[in-house]
C-alpha cells in the first residue's frame, strides 16, 4: 500500500510569483486535505477536497486554490506569493470525508518565499 | 475561534519514565481527537485516535479523553530517546462534523534523556 506522496520537496519562489504543489493520496482514500504549517506552529487547515469538490475551507484568502482529480490526487495553487506564505505545506488523505476518519500526512513541501 | 491548547514544553523525562502530554479544547461538541508525533523537519505521523470517553491503549501509548472537562491526554510508558519529538493534539471541531478537518494545538516538545 502506497502512502501519501507530495512534490516537490522544497521550493524557492519570489514574492508575487505563483506556485503549484502536488499530492497523491493513499491508495483507497478519496479525501484530501491541505494544511499550512508555519515554523513553531501547528498545521492550519486550508481546504479539503472530496470526490473532486471542495467541501470545506479554512481562513485562507482566495489566492489559495486547489483541484482534485478523478484519481483523487490533488493540487494546491497559491497566487501572488507573499513572504508570510513561507511554510511547510502538508497534504493529508483520509478514507472518507466524515469526522471520524483518520488523516495521514505526506512528507510535505517546504516553500520559501524571498 | 475554536482552539486547542497545549503546553509548548519542553517536557523532559528520563529514559524509561512515563511521559504525560496534555491538551484542552474549546469546542464542547467535538467528536474526534488525534495525537500526532512530529520529528524535527518531518511531517506529522498519526499515533493515536480516540472518540469515546476513557482510555485507549496501543502498545506503549495510552490516550485518555474526558469530554466533560474538554481534556485529552497522551501517556507514553517506558519513554525512549527515539520518542523525543513534538506531539501535536488535533481535534475535529463540531462545526465541521460533516467532514474531517482538524484543528491543531501548537504542540508539546518532548525530550527523553538517556
């Protein structure tokens, strides 16, 4: 059974640029959630995708957007990058969307905005 | 604002001792609770989930839940230096009970000395 994978591992961008991060969910999981983790903080929920639809969103501006594909892999897009967007971006997959479903994290993408 | 509070630590224990990690949450209707372990520079790893009041044991780990007191704890018996990590408490807030988003605490750093 393959776990959650993310690419790239590290990324350096400059302010104002756009970035796309990718995630492949664990085999059999149809739900993907994205989190942002700043240094010294716990992960913060960005949004969740279930069967290709966004079904929940945290307190992040619209320049954070995403997609989920028919194979349940997902992308996180961030436009007009700001310095404060520098963080570890985590993708988590779960078997389903319900509240009792455990979420399993990928290795993360470390984004640095200069 | 739904909150999850943890003592940031570090919590220092000698090898072989019991480490006790605590977490309180503000959303009284929360239904699912999780403990993640995060090594420095790595992504969170799920170690325990608990949904009902009482204790749940898995190997050296015991999770305890008291919904009346809005309190979750994690006990690690026979602590090993390899247990040294940041432990994140995560709660599924009732507002989002239809889907599995998580609100995290900032984490407690555990240091186990040989």
